[in-house]
């Protein structure tokens, strides 16, 4: 292990114990990487996770939301319950890493590190079952279909927190270009909402040599793409954040033919729900007005995805304090900033208090890149963190770290 946080881990009793089986966890992670599965298809992954959890002695509910898992472990007489969540699905990307454990499933890849998140939670699960002392209940949630924004909603629709109550729920994500094994916390909005707009600009086809006989949807679309940015610069309060990206534009098939229509696909993001609603109104209105100004018309389909991830104040302060006590100030990023990527963990935080945190993946390719690879060096510190969070949350009232003490003193 070669990350800077190792100096803390050498002396830590939990880390020393996790080290004894860390090679097995890394092998498990690389096996998942080699055999990735798309959203709601994570059958092999789910079965492997269940096999490990069963060997640790967890009470397991398998098959919630299709391939999801909830594993429960109770120790002592405490009535407090903490939930930890990991995502399991991969992406429809062809891997280009050249690793000896690269994906065997053509066109499918763990390009976001969900294989690593699953391995981290399993490493913590084993320690919590075999070696940890706490007073209460821990529930481990292995979620399908995060990448398509459907897994968390389906878990909730099938009664996740009614069937498996928790007092608070926590999740984490690795992040490239953040020092390996360091931790980031944000109270309030931490990841953006994500919605999509599909715009079809309909004109009138004609020969390219006689543009006056048609209505050019390409020209109208070009104007619209520029005009859309005026929403961010002139309609949204400058103190708020908004992103409107036209990621796809298709129209025509020949250089000398003006097509009948052009189709655009947009991703729309913000941290603020009021801004989100504003964008959902302004984008269709502007698209229609721009098209009409060229004699064309715009057909708009606006699809709401999932909301901003809003971390709860007390639980985030508690989670950060656990990291500070475990790793010291040098491994907890003081000014970690919100990310404009999105996460369906947002739905879980709408249902229960909790927090979504980040662990640095070091100098790696970006998420959702064909060259991305999860950094196995961060499994140990991240698993250690989960253990410390559970032990602190499920400690006795006299313990030095409790949510109530954070509320009183922070």
C-alpha cells in the first residue's frame, strides 16, 4: 500500500485486522471488474455478495428491487440502526484499460468504481461481524441500477425503509484527482439534480441549392443551442448553479439536402429545486420560440430524472468528525466542493437523514471513462472508515462521538 494515509493505518487495530483478508477483497473486486453487469442485471454480482455475507453471519434479504440485497447484523441491546449503501451496476462502455483483469463482457465496464464500492462495504461487513463491538443494528444495502437512476426508487417503492428501518443512511463514492484515501464532506447540496430534454426541431426539407424553398431546422437548431445558454446567464440567479449541455444533435444525411428535422438531447443540472423547476419551464419555452422565429416548430419532451443530493447537517457533521478522529486533519479535505454529477442516493436522503461522502481515488482517469480503474489502495481506508462510523454511531451514550454530541457542541 502506498498512499499517504498508510501512516495512520499501520497503528490502527481495525486496519491491521482488515489487512489479514484484504488480498481476498481485492481479488473479489477485480473479479467483479472482469465480470461487470448492467443495471438490474447484476445477478452474478448479487449472488457473490450474498455468498460472502452469509459466510459472515448476516441476516439477508435477497432480491429486493430485483437484484438488491439488505443484510442485517445486530449486536447488543441498543435500538439505534445505521444503514450503509453500496452500488453494484456497471456502464455500457467498452473498456480500454488493457488491464489483465479488464472486462470480459464486451461493451460493459465498471467505469465508475461500483465494483470498488461493493468491495469496500464487504470488507467492512466482515470486520463488523467477526471483530467489532457495537450496541445496535447495522444494515448493509447493496443497490442495483444506480447508473440509470432507477435502483434507489425501486428499493423505496418496495418498502426498503418500512421493511428495514434505519435511523440514518450513509453512502460514499470514489473521486478521481482527489488524493487517494482522503475524505470529502459537504453539508447541504453535494451533487446536482439531473433531468433530460429531447427537442425535435421540425422544418421543411429542400435541396441545399434552394434553401429559400424550405425551412432549415439545422440553422434553427444552431441558434437554439446558443440561445439555451442565455437561460443560465440571464434567467438563473448568478448565485445559483445551472448546467445546460446539448450532448447530442442529429439531422440530415447529405451535404446538399436540408433535412426535415433535427433532434437534440440535453442534460440539465442544478443544486436548487426552484432553479430546477425554472429550467423545466424556460427550456421548452425558448426552444419553441426560437424554432418559430425561423418558421419551424419545436417538439419538446422534458424528463425529470432525480433531485440534488442534499446531505443532512447533523449527520454530515458527525460523519466528518469520525473521519477527523480516524485519520487526522491532513486526510479530511477542508474545502471539499459539491460535484455537478448526479446520484440516485438523493432519493434515500429524501426518505431518511444521512450523508453522502467522497473518498479520493488518486491520479486516475475520470469517472465514466473507458480508461478508468478503481484504486485498490483505497479499499482499506474506506472500509476502516465504515467500521469507525458504525462503531461510533452505535456506541453507548457515554462514547466520545455521538450524533447528539455533535448537535450540542458543533
